[in-house]
C-alpha cells in the first residue's frame, strides 16, 4: 500500500486508510459499514489492544506475582501497561491507577480525600461537568463542607476563569473542573486555573475524559493535582485512569482492607500495587483489561512510525514526545472534519450549536452538541440516521448540570455528534447530506 502521509508545508496529513486498517471494527462486515459519530460515548479498539488481551487470556490468565511462567507473564504485562499509561500522560508510574471507570475513580478519590477536606472548608465545582466529576464533590456537603458552584456563562457556555477568580479564597481546598465538557467541547485553560488555585493554597481536580481521545495530555505541564480519563474512550478496554500527584499520596485514606495500610511503602517496583492503587481501588484492576492497555501506546507508536519514518530511528524522542506528534496529526485532521461539519450546522438557521463555532481542534474538541427547532423529535432523527448506518446520539449524557446551566431541559437533552481521528471527510459529508435530507 502506498505511503499516503505527505508533508503539507511542515505539517503531515494523517493517513486515515492506514489508521483504519489498525481497527478490526472497520473490517467487520456489519460494523465496518457504519459512520460512527458517538465516539464521546466510547471508541473502537485497535488490533494491538486485542493482541495483548488475547495473549493474556491464552498465556497468562492466572494470579500474577507468582513464580510460574503464566504468573510472571501476567505481572510483566500488567506492570508494562501501567508504565506505558504513565508515559502516555507524562506522569511517574507510581502516580497512576487503573480503575473500573472514571465515575468509580472519582467516587473513590472523594472518599479517600474525605478526611483531608474538613467541615468548613470550601470546594468549588464547575457546572460544566459530567456528573461523574460533580456528584461526589457536592455530596461532601453532607460532611459540612461548603460546596460552591463555578457557573458557566449561560449565553456562550464558556467556563470563564474571571468568574472563578471571584470565588477563590484561602478557604478553597479543591477546585473541580472539566478539561473539555462532553456537551460544550471547548478546551478549558487548565494550566491557568491550576496557577490561580495553587496561589490560594488549593488543589485542582480535572476531568479529562472528553479531552483525552483527541489531545495528548501532559499532567506535569498542566500542573493538575488529580486527573481522570476513561480508557474505553481512548481506544482501550472499559477502564478508567486516575492520576494523583505523588506529593498528595499521603493525604489519602485507605478505602481497602485496613491491614493493607501497613504495606504503604512496601511496593516501589514500577507498576506494582503501591499504596495509591491499594487505597483507592479495592479488589484491584481487572487483570486482563489492565494487561492490554499497552496496546494503546503500541498503536500510537505504529501511527508515529508510519508517519515519521525519518524520526523512527532516533533515540532522542521518547514515548510522550512520539504521542505528542501523533496527536498533532490527529488534531490537524479533526480540524478539517470540524470545518466541514460546522459549515453545515451554520447553513441551517434552525440549528443551535452549543459552544464555540470554532473548528480548530486545539481550541475545541470535535464533540458537537446541537438542537434543532421544529417538530421532529431527537430520537426520531437519531433513528433515521441509524437507518442510514450513521451513529449519532441524543440525551443529556449525564451532564445535566451543564445542560441546565445553559437553559436546556436535561430531560429534553441535545443531539450530539462526536468525531475522533479515524473518522473521514467522506463520513462527515455523508452525515451532513443525510441531515440535510432528513431535517
Ligand atoms: C466528560 C465525562 N466525564 C466523565 C465520564 C464518566 O466516565 P466513566 O464512564 O468512565 O465513568 C464521562 C462518560 O461519558 C464523560 O463523558
């Protein structure tokens, strides 16, 4: 197959044929026929993830940390995944936990921080959140914590830093925000918020679930204290990743068996079940799913080597830098898809787009929520598109505070089309022409 990655000026173009060949879903006789635009709800997985999963199930499906061959392979695969996941977000391996999902990771974190956040303390929670990064923080009010809402601008749906500045004080222990809302899409300025929050002595918790599928994440550069993302939306199995900055590990209280606290400093091997993982993830991660996570970074590596053969041999470029280059390619491609879709949305007066009318995917994630004035129900529209093998979705996507905050009834919800890098221009054009016909 010809190498289709051609330089345009300095920027290369993503070879979507190559990318799609990595995902068996596109070769499936039925699934492969669909134009899939519900990626914000979960993405397809590449062959590399499936290969690791198969290997674990065949060769290593036993209790890890023993001396037998299967047991050592299990351990090596699971620890390898933790290392690769930490490299993926530029964290230390001891700072990363693989849990059931983001909702569960935030729930556990809120409980483990329960004795650090005391009655009378303040927490600020944005109203742009998916409920996973709101509900458990609001629930701390039951312990006497004062929970303050950082409200979006109801006209623009922007989460304005100036509004936060008015709420911050020396009493602020924690600020909880989304990197990019699963409804609004705009990329929020996490680094700026981190600076402001830290200046007051507080900590920052960031929901990166909607941001992570389309952007590289450098938790160190962002200066986040806690960061979550859902691995099943970033081309992996149904798991969630939690980052907790090392210096905060000591303030976590153990949510697992009490006697395990004694092992607080016992495990320092990369990827071993250290205190963070013990304390916050009772029962541990799903082994086979944890073991296949390195398939995600293997996939990014394949994309890197395909597009940057001239850099492949150099040892000066590490895993994270390779991932950054890969996501630059993704973003360039996604900006083009966004332009096509936004042009269509703008062309119809009955359509109200939520959030910024900006295609640049470094400024706005390619997740587009919209409403359409008129008689047709959202469910009927989604069904009509499904009849054409186009998948979009409708609902409130558990972001009901966010919808209420911009004057949309959460029970009514919105329509949502969300792209990732394996979507093509042809697919987006097909979506636009189908919408044109149906509406
Ligand atoms: C922005 C956002 N945050 C959090 C979540 C919750 O993630 P999980 O399903 O891993 O619990 C979702 C899920 O859709 C989401 O879109």
